[in-house]
């Protein structure tokens, strides 16, 4: 049965309930406007998945865009996650707070083109370089919120990739980038060069795949967060010492990640990124990119220094799922008003907060491991009770 | 303010609403039992995030555990995703259906130990090998649903990792694995060998990080899905030809992923995995692992062959978030009864369905790219309308 | 016994022969000037290792810097390698010849600095950007053959890396780069910023390690080579068909390399690179970087297209081992006069020739595999006869 | 001109000298028997490349197979390498010596097969598992020095790889492995299953390519070496302190390698591996695999602990280039008699020595960096004097 043909979510639910002899009343319990999501966020809607939403924190952040104390909304079904982030946030807040910095790398889209060989490929790349300003102009004609920052190229055999990088203000920007590249290809590059586009996305974007290219060059936002945890705080709140934290970090995060052939080196960045992404309406496919995080630690005098680096955080505070009711409320908890493409400051604030949240998660899990407490925490709070 | 001190979600919401001057009524609209989640799935709950849930399909699956036609529940805020999977599912169903196979690799947990050097490290590893059956016994004493399958070891310098691999039946099993390893370490390995455990998880598990170790050895379930798309179907439903599909696949999926240093080689596996994971109560942090997929294509006679391989799918049909009301209903759409740790057949069924769903997403996006339709689909269905 | 104390190679040999009761007369048979190597290339010399040197080709090359027919000197102990490259060269020459292109990326050196945290780190990076022209000036004062092209930066925690990239004309340039960076750090960056350098090489160079950073950004020279092999040639010389070649390439080079988590995707680039490097006096440690090659194939009309892309070829035609007698003669076989730092054209010629040689090796081995001939070739020519 | 048609090396040299108007007298100066190499090691020989050979050490090794003091022969054109290894060896010997351990993983070869799809692929893999002992028998019939240890399998789409792993005693074993697999495929697997072999090597071997598969599973030999350097020795010989060594190691080797997307984490393993490989007749293409090394460091009490782990060392002491005159002499310096396939003990001795040599190189370069001495060493000993 083609589910597109039903007139609304209720009709689809009724059909599925009868056809499959099941009950869908919980999925049917939602508070967003069906029309709104059906035009932007989803097709064939039947309702909503409800993901439990808890609040960690508060955490003190000293960033350039996020400054003050913040509660952190996390949507998750993994017991212990909110508690873990809360504990880390507490230790950080009791120490120096989290210092954060952010850099706007940009949303990228990389079409792949078919050339006749490496000679033509090289000429094609030269043509692109020479005509950058016309390409920029046509790209930017598609949206007033978009700026083309650069185009990088790669070539193998009869294939050339152009990786366009855009400033997309407060939007995550993947769709804006796609539209802009599409127009530039169809109306300028293709007609002028006669070089054909094989695919508008050629996997060097790299969208929603773990990749060293994004890890090395960055994508979306690059975020750094750090904190100096006082020894007293380590002992009292984290139940361990700076020395034990640093030893566990070296063996697990550094040597472990190197031996595993991991992309990045961290513990549970994906957990925290997933929790905030699900709460605030980010694209869940981008959790993959957000998981490539490097955690560093150091003993400084008698205290414990910890930092995180997120080179590939694809986020927005306008567009996508950020305007849906519960998601909007989660952004409001962070003091972020949804729906306006202001000058890109809101998304930088969100990025710094996510950096601080990931830092909290890293600190707390490291402490649980160093103090031999991991299994106990999960037994108490976790999914173990089947 | 410590949010743990409030007696329930409502009290927390009221506090936050007053303190931050915001409204949280949509987050407050949920239908699960607060007590239930507060003990297992989340701490400091204030309600739920609602993620729009659409249904793709039906898709015909010819697997060993999943057999018949299935509707696919996807929770997402990314416009075009459900439509994309639906189109792929239609093309597959009109052709041969999707053939699927699955292998139960197991849930893994890898503590890291401190040895005095490589001599003692080697002896420690020999001891573990020799005492495998005692270790197995103590691990399996922690749950009747758990079987220790093997222990692999690595050593660098003064660090030894033991990667325990468990069959955990229908549970995703990460917590069961952690408890079992904890007990084995505390009550057997540590007392007998005097070797100290630095961290119960040493990052060779590898949990929720993209890693070549999991990609190469597998984790959770390994799934394969394939379909032979008739030329007629390619032309009529996918608006392109087998040749164009295969050309786009080679340039984008193969060369593009190789140049990008990607883990795996696919297009949007993360999207589909995220959609089903969010709908069915899987751990969203595991999307990262599920994204490492290899897509292959081939022209067979005049038709188009496409396959996917998912080496690292961490899923469950019991425990975790799978027992929550809306999640349970999504599993019911797939014909999967929640809550029972049967002989592990339900999770294998779910794995095969996810494989087929990922296959649908790969086929459809490839077609959109090959036919030059990507930007249009996103313009029509996507988030671009800010 | 400290071998530095002997006055020459002969004295060292005599000592070792007596002390170890062995004979070193073959190592003692060499024709370079001991004084010359002892000052530049080696310490504690006792003579030379003799590596058998064979000549493959000729191959017709149509590059920008290498043009005409070339014999390829290869030093190797692996039976079948010279024959394999020769066969590939023959098929290429009989078809269209090898088209080549090269890009001078530059020699890189990346010191790592200790900052007090991410705030100071960011300021340090801004300072470097602002003072680029002074840094350039001081770097270039160390050699008239050196130009600073750019500085890229990375930061995690309390560590900042600056990756300097230099044009070093016909020299491979690693030492020139090191001297230049050393001076810039000691005399400008350190005094002005007070930021301390932890290590002059911080492993983001990346020198002599396989790395995605070099693979993605390039290092030394980037080289491309391609050829269109006529069907007739494939059948007569390579004993197989374009279709079989392309099928083997897809399964082995593309899927195989993806599944193996390889850096690049090729067959035996390392063999050919090693053979030419050993013959022409390149640094053998750089074989590692040269091995990261992507081979592409395609059926074009009825013929077989093959290309290679070498993103990281660290080579020189002046300095290092290139001025030693036998190495100089190998360069002479390629029409490359040693010893002069001309305008960097000789090294570009060498790079294009290496690209064409790697292409020959890839084509020939692919043919051996596609025709089921690999084992036979090695049985006939190889080391199997123990 | 086809160089195969000349009757010997001299005739080829005379032709090239006339044709290219060059002199090849140094290449013509060699002391091995031309007949011998022409049948085993090279085709179209014209002579030999002479690579300067120096001797580092002695180093005290406390291994299972290598025990005592060893001089290390290194063939290289990179000034400072022998001196660097010597300095490291001295510091190690003055401290505790180098403890070493080795594990024989095996030589691997992985043919790729074409199946009709994943169902047949799975059945094919089951067949292989069931018939392991017949396959073992036919493989082992090809050489009395060969034992089949295991077969691992991977499948994507219509492709199945079988990775055969062999014990090949003192031979590096690649050719023996290839012959054995070829026979098993042609005479047993193909006839019984009707499944066709696309390529006898399917790139999961993984031969001479940097790959996470080999890094994670190992190949050839796995070697560990470690030493505890006394503080006094660090200060007096290495001109630095344990603290500075450890700090440089963390920033450069750990964070640097992680950020670079390196395979492994070390400094100059490739240099040392290349030097010993070139001296002792190993296959230079295998330097690539040997470069994937993990170096660890630690402060232990007041002293400095350093270790290396080489997971993929493809070496032999019989066959290949190991029987050539100068190569045989280098093996003799190590106390290794060439030419006899004894019970595989000689190659284990060589492996432990290489581990200790790599350890020396790592220690010394780290010291040069930590003491700010890198540039000076290269200026004094290096290639910089053009």
C-alpha cells in the first residue's frame, strides 16, 4: 500500500494498526503541526518518536559566544548519560569553568565531474580557479545567507572533485550549499566548460560518513573546550586523582584509539553529541561527524587539565528540525532563540555549548573508569535490568 | 540548582520555565511512564523530545530471519529521507526484493591492564588463554542470556588489552558485557594474576567511535543485503539507467570514499540507520558504528546489482530504549515483539530489516545523483525553506 | 667497541671480521669516495650494500617535463619486478604512451609548540598568520634555493602545530626545510611570542609515516599518469581483455583496499617506487609515503584506460644520495644530470617518470592477476627456488 | 630496444652507454654472480646500485631469540641515521639493554572470488571452513617448509576474500604462500565449488600497502622491544631529561600521529627498517608495512621507559635477496647464517634485532627533538651541504 495516498498521519496510523494488528497510540501523541513537518521534515508521517529528555548541568562556560551558566538538554534512552554529563559539569563548574573557542569552517559540498583524462582535468581545475569570482556570484545569488569561501580540488584518472565551502550563517546549511552548487554547475560550469557532472555529491563533501578528510580539514564548525580541574575537586567529586585520570587517559584514549585505528581519540563524544542533537533538532546523521573528537589531558602543577577538540560539528539554530516545538524548547533552555538567521552568532554559541558538554562527558567517564566505577554506574542507572 | 533534587519531571520543568523564562509544554507532552524511564533510561527527566516519525516502504525482504513485506518506521527531521527510502524500497520490491544475510559477531568490551613490561604482558596473555574456561564461567554467571565467545589481546609497552566478545541474545548487550567483564576482572583475573586493570573500557571495544578495528573484525551484527534491479524498473522508477547508476557509484562511492579517507564506502547509510535507531529505541551513539557501510554495484546482464555490507550494527530488541511506548510501537510495525529475550532471533530479524532499509536508501540516493535530481528533491522536500 | 674511533671503512671491516669471525669482502667492494659519503650520507661506513640493478622499458612518456622514451633503472632483489614493469611499459608504449602531469606541493616540516591553553593557542596562530612575511623572510635567508609557500596550523589542548611548506627546487628538501624552520623558531617565533617549541618535528610533517594528512593534502610532488591500452595490445601483450582487467581492478584494487583499510588503493606501487628510489639515491624511508597511490581503471569504447595518482612523492635530483656514483649513473639513464640545483625542472621530470613507471607496474600486475598468471611468473622469475 | 635480448649485464651496459652517451662503470662494479641474480632476483641486470653501509651499535639485547651484544648494519644515504641509532643503542646498552619479544603471525595471501551473490558467498565460506583440512593438505604439499595456520574470510556483494595465513619458517614466504594458494585454488577449491577466482591476490593480504588490516591483525612477525633508560644516562648521553622526553613523545608521537591520521604512532621507524632491510636483502617494498610502528613512553620512578611495537614485519633469513654476497655478510654481522631453512629460529632472531634497532632510533630522535638538537645534527651529518 502506498502510504503517500493517505490524507494525514491519523489515516496512516489507522491503516497500519488494522493491517498489522498493532496499536500506535503513543506514536500518535505529538504536539507539532502535522502540516508543518510534512512540508519540511518528513514524508508519510504517522506521528512522533518520543525520546526521554533529561537536563544535565548547570555548567559554567567562558567562551566567546557562550558565556555564563547553562543547563544541557539531552534526549537519550541510555541510562547514566545525563548523570555522567552532570557530574562532569559540576566538577568543571567548581574548578575554572570550561573555556571554549570556535571556528566557522563552513558547509561543504563536493560534486564529481567526468573529464577525458588528466590533461583536461588539470585545465578544468585551472578554469575553476580563474573563474572563482563568477562562481561565487552565482552561488551567492541563491540565498542572501550564503557566502562561498573556497573551492578545493582533487583528481584521479577521469574524475575531478570540487569541494565548495560555504558560510551559511545560523543554518547548518547542507541544503543551501546543495542548491548553490547545483545552480553553479548547471548554469555556469557545465555550459562554459562542457565538463559533465557525474554526481552533485562526490563523497568528498564528506556528508555523514566518518572520514579523515573532514577530520583533517574540518567541516561545519571546529570547537575547542578545556578546563583545569582542581585536585580537590577531582578527589571529592570525581573520586579519583589527577594522576589516575591521566594514566587512564593515556592508556585508553591515546594508545587504545591508536591501536583501534580510530578516527580521533575520545571516549563518549558520540553519546553527548547524540543527546544534544536529538534534543535540539539537529540532523542525526551528522552524529557520525560530530563523534570524531580528540581529548587531551595533562597534569598541571597538582591539578588536572582536560580538553576536547571537535573538528567537524555540523549544526544549525535555524532551519531543519530546529523549529519544531520540543526542539525549539530545548534550544530555549540554552538561551538560543530559534528561527532567525541572525549573523551566525547563535550557531557559534550552540557550538561552544556542545564543546563544553562533550568535555563534561569525557571528564566524567574518565573518572568512572579511573575509579573503577563504570560497571557500578551502569548497574545502578543503566539498561541492565532486563 | 541541582536538578536531581526535584521530585519529578513536572517540577523540573516548572523550575526551568521560571528560571529561564521559557515554555516547555511540548517537551512536557509525552506518554511513557516517568518512573520507568527514570530508573533505566535517563536521569533528571523533564519530558521527551518528539521526533517526527514517517513510514517508508513496504519493502519485500527475503532473509533468513526477516521474510515478507515490511513497512519501515523512520524518525527524522530531514526532509526527503522517508521519500528517498520509499522510492528505493519500491524499486527493490518491483525487482527481486532484497536478499539479506546476518551474522552474530557479538557485543565486545575491552579492558586495558597495566603490566610491568612486555615479558609480563606476554605471560599475562598466556594466562588468559589458558584460563579461558574459568573466565567464561564467571562471565556467564552474571546473566543467563550471555555467552562468552572469545577474548582477543593486544599489547603495547606496559599496556595489555583483552577484547571480550559476547553473544547477548536479543539485547544489544553493552551493559551485560560490561557487568560480566567487571566481575571477571575483579573476582578472577585481578586476584589470580595481580595485574591491575587501568580502565574497564580501553577503547579497543570499540564503543561509539568510528574505528578500523570494528570495521575489519565486525561488532554487534554483520549484515549483508542485495538486490538485482531490473533495467525497466531503473528507468521507470529511478529515472536513470544501470550504466549511469554504476558510473556514479564508481566515481562517488568508490573513488570518492578512497580519496576522502572514509571508513567504509557508502552514501547515506548513517541517515537510514539514524532514522530506524531513533524510531526503535536503539542507542543513538551507535549510529556512528552503523554508518561504516560498504555499498557495491555491478551491471549484471542488462540489470543493476546493488549490495550493502554493514560490519558493525549494535542493536537490540529487548532492553535499553526498546521497551518505551513509542519505540515499542515502531518495533511492532516491523513485527517484532519487544521485551522478551527470546533466543536472539528477533534481533537478527531487525538486523536484516535494517540492512534492507540501508540498501533502499543507497539505491535511491544513487539514482537521484545519477539523474541529476538531488537538488530538486531537497528543494521540494527539504529544509531549505527558511 | 665504538666504531667511530676507526680511521676508515677498511679498519672497521678488519675489526668486525676479526671480532665476529666473518668475511666482509663483498661489502668492501665499492666505488664511491669514502670521504664523500662519510661527510654527508653515512657514519661508521664499512662499505656498501650491493643491490642488483636491472633496467625496464623503454616506455614512451608524454609529460610536461619528461617527454620521449625512457629506460627505467630498478634496484631490487625481488625476481619478476623488472620483467613486470617492462611488460607494462611495452603495452603502454604500443598504445598511446603514458601521459603524465605533476604538481609541486612542497617539502613540509611541522614543529609543535606548547601553549598555556586554547586561548593563547588561538592568539599564537593569529600572530603567525599576521607575521607570515617576516617568517618567510627569515626562512628564505637560510638558502637561496628555498621558498616558503604556506603555513597551516592545528591545535589540541595545549599543543599547536605549524606545518611549514617549502619549494626546495631540485632538492628533496627535508634538511633545508628543517634548517629554515629551526632558524625561524629560534630567532623570530620564540623570542617574539615567548611560546616554546616542544619538538621541531611534531609528526604533522608527516615524514616517513603513512598518513591520511599527506594523502589528502599532498607532500613533495603530486603526480598523475595515465594510458589508454588498446584492446589488441591487452590481448596480445597482456594475455587478457579490458573487461577482465577492469573486473579484477574493481574487486582487488577498489573493494579490496576499502575492506583492508588501506591508505590509497593500488597493487604494487611500493615495489616500483622502492626500485627507482634505491637506484637513484632517494631516501628509502620515503618509500612509505610514495606507496600511497590510487589506481583507477575504466573501459573506454573497446579499450582499457588505466591511471595512477601519487599524492606524496618525496624526491630530489640534487643532494642526499643522488650524487653518489652508481646513483648518478641511474639518474643519467633517465637523462637527468645530477648535482645542479637548476630551477626545479629536473625533479619534476623524475617525478613524471616515476609516475609512468608505477603505471607500468600496476598495469602489468593487474594483467598477471586477471590472466591467472601471477603464481607462474613468480615461480619462473622469483625467489621461490630455495 | 628489448634489453632481454642481450646476453649479459656488460652487453646491456655497453648498449646503454652508447645509446644514451653515459658512463655506467660504477653500476658495473659488483661482486655477485650475475647468473645467480638473473635467475632469482632480477631481470635485465646491468650491475648493482651501491648503497653506503654503516654499522651502528653495539646494542645489548635480551630477547628470546636474540641475546647478547649486536652491531647493526644499515644501508642508507641519509646522513645522521647511523649516528642516531648508535646513540640510542649506547643509551640502551648503558641502561638495562633492550628486552625483546616476537610472535610469528605468518605470511598471508588473500585471493578474491566471484560469487553470484551473498547467499552463495556465505555457502562458499561455509564450504571453506568445512574443508579446511583438505585445503591445508594441498597447500602444504607445495613445500615442506610451509604450514597453513588459518583462513579468514570477508564478503561484499559478489566478492569473497579468503586470507590464507602460513608459517614459512625462515623464509619471508610471500612466494611460497602464493604458490600454495594457487595450487589450492586451481586443484581443489575451484573444481569442487565451481566458484571462480578473480585474482590470486585480492588486496586483503595486504602486501606492501599501508593498511589497518595488517596493523590490527598483524602480518609476518609481531615484535616488541623495550628499555628502561636511567635518568643519568638520559642526561649524560641523550642530553635531556625523562620529563622532556616524555613530554615530546606525548605531543609529537601521540597527539601528532592522531591528528595526522597516521597508521601507527612513531617517529622514524621507516628509516631504521629501511636501513636494515637494504643491508640484509629484505624486500624493500615491505618497508611500508614495517613502518607501522607504535612507540610508547613513560616515566617510571625517576627513569625513562620506552617501547616499540612492530605489528607487521615481513622478513626472512633465507631466500629472496638474503643469499646475495653483501647481504649475506650483513646477516653474518648479526650472527645469522644465511641460506638454511632451519626451524624458523633465525628469522625470529632477526626480528628481535630489528625491534631493538627501531627502539634505538626512536629513543635517539626523541632525544634530539627534546633537546632542540635535530637541526644541528642534520647540519653536521646530513645532506644539507649542497
